[in-house]
C-alpha cells in the first residue's frame, strides 16, 4: 500500500482515486468508486466517514459479500496470492504467521466452528488485539445470532478500514486510531526521577511463546524517549513490564543487601482500550515499590515519550 495525500486524492481522476483506495475495504473497490463522486474532502476523517456511510446504506447482499471477501485468520492455505498485502501485513503484525502448534489448533477449531454456524469468516481488527484476545473474542462472539454477527463484523471491517486509511492517506483532520503505552520510574528513596533503568515490555501468551515488544532505558526524567507502544493501537491483551532496578541503585552507590532485595521488578497488567493512553509508572526504593493505573487523554505528538 503506497502512501498518498488527501490533496492528491481530491484532484486525481476517478480511476486513480479508486485504484489508490481499492483495498481500504478488502477486495471491494465499489466503495471507493461511490465515494469518488463526493469529492472534495476537507479532512481524512471526512473522507473515511463518507466510505463508512456507503457501507452503512449498502444492501444486505452487498454487506454480506463484503464480509465474505475477508480471509480466515491464521489459515495457512490462504497465504500467498489469496491474501491482499494489507491482510497479510495485518495478520503478521499480531504474529498469526508464527503460531505454535497449540495456537494453530485453537484458531483452526475456532474458525471451523464460526464458519459452520454463520457461513462466513470471523472478522476482527487484528491490529487492536493480541493472539490471546482474538481467541477470547471468538469465544464471546460464537453464541451470537447471525444478525448480530453481521453487524459486529461490519463494525470490525470499518475499524480495519480506518487503520488502513490512516496508514495510506496523509492530510488534515486525521483519524483518531492510535493509542499509547508509557511508563515513568521515580526513585522515591533518592527523591528523583530514576535515570538509566533498563525496561523490557513483553506481550504474554497462554498457548505460545511470549514476545518482546520493547527494550529501552529511562532518560533523565525517568521516562522513555518514545512510548513503549505508540503510533498505533495498543493491542488488547496481557503484558509484563520488567524494571531492572538493582543495577540502577548499585550505580547510585545505594547501600543494599547482597544479593539485592529488589533486582528485577515484573509488573503484569492488561490493556483493554487500544486507542487510549495507558501510563504504568513505578515508584521504587531498594526495599519497596508501588504502581497504579493512570489513563490519560492523548496529547499532541510533541513529548511522545511522556
């Protein structure tokens, strides 16, 4: 998916407009074709809302065809030419191309049960999820009736399309589809921000291997220079944030036990608001620590690590 600007999309031919936006909605260029007639748009959000409204007023047959245009998740037989580049990148981003045997079997069972009941593929915006949370979502949605699942699927398709639009089109009034996960370490023994603490963020997995998302070191303000996760949704799931405080206090020549009472501090927590700003601070001494959940409104791009 090659990037473009809203200004270009407003001025180009209808054919070029449709070609640029053809896979915003999976294998459904008819949506872009209808929206092309409504130009110009004054912001990216306005353009996307026009596409969403086309889907909202589409016939039942068109909506069902849009759902069926999507691939099953983690289906090895649909790799290659059957997947759009966008779908392939989205599934890879959550690790669906690197499943353990247990994970693959769980996805295969879920896909089979879902298709058997509803007659169309299970759809979820994978960039907002981890593998574990997708499997939990399967379980929550399987008891639904078909009418409900069609509505839920269309909602998820619009979430997918919004993220694709954000990746593709630059311009005024961008879509609000990003979240942020940040941290801040305060040395309450020394009464200062803790500079130089090694931090590691891991996405936990129930059936497969957990994976490292970020490794960094706190700066002079006790924060990280960039968010642990930023510029995208923060996937729903379980995480472990580890702070290596033993080395920090040793570098400060703080008197400690040998071995230190607190060397590495693991904090386990869950994310459930992908577009929010979750701040997980650590208040620490050589002998104690504390944390809390701080949910913040997302500021402007300045001060990304904060």
